[in-house]
């Protein structure tokens, strides 16, 4: 979110890979091979396959940008497990970049549990493929479900341990007295 807001990007229509690349001092070039990012003479270059659809180009740009922002060094020299981790991180960045959560939250998709309803809207507005939109909406739905489960768990735990923060006035008074005693004995600064 901060990356976009710093670039005055507030809506899906504002996201432009050329603007982002210029702001981040990254060069974009097209060629006939698989998209990748490379660093040469201190500058980053995102090399995009020239046969991609506009949606695939945008998605590949975001994936390679994730590598440029999050990773250093030559990925091909890394062990398989670490390369796999970096690919997972770049993919996660790609989904967040192409369909940012703070923008997605502005949409009133009636039923997040039935992601199929939102796919055509998200694909069109964010200029991503339908499969990409499906995966992103599933991610978003899962985050919402996890947040609800976390809130329920927190409420349950607080019912078991009612003295957990915020503490009662009596507990706060005891804690202040204890803190004062420890300070006087030089055990607390």
C-alpha cells in the first residue's frame, strides 16, 4: 500500500508498470525468452517476454519486481529449497501488487465466499487474467476467514483468562507498587 500511495496510485486504473518502473529506477525491455529480472552496472532490468498478453505482461512485471525488491544475488546459484522460497515470495508479491488489498477492500463483492462472482470484475478492473483473479480472491477470502477465526479465538481465550489486558484497576495498582519496589531496589530502570 505504501509503495502505491507514495507514487500517488490509489485506484486500479492508476497502476502503470512504466510509471512504477520509472519511480523505482528500473528499466523494462522486451525479448523472446522467459521473463526475468537482472542487475547490470548497478541498475535493475526487467526483461519481459514479448509474446505475452497485456495481462500476463503486467503479472510477469509484478513477479519480477518482487524479486528486484526482495532478493539479492544470482538465484540460479541457490539451493533448490531457497529458490523455491524466493519464487513463492515473488508470487505473493505479484498477487498483492497486481490486486492490492487496500484497493480490493473498496469493492463490494456481495459474497466473498463465492469467488466466482467477483472474478470478471477483478479481472477487468485490475487488468489480470481470470485465473489470476480467482487465485487472488481465494487469497482474500482466506484472509477474511482467518481474521474471523483469530477474533473468535481471542474472544474465547479472554473468556478463560479475564485478567488479561486490559487489566483491572486493582491489578494495575499492584503492578505499579511492584514496579516501584523493583525500581527502589535497583532491579528495574
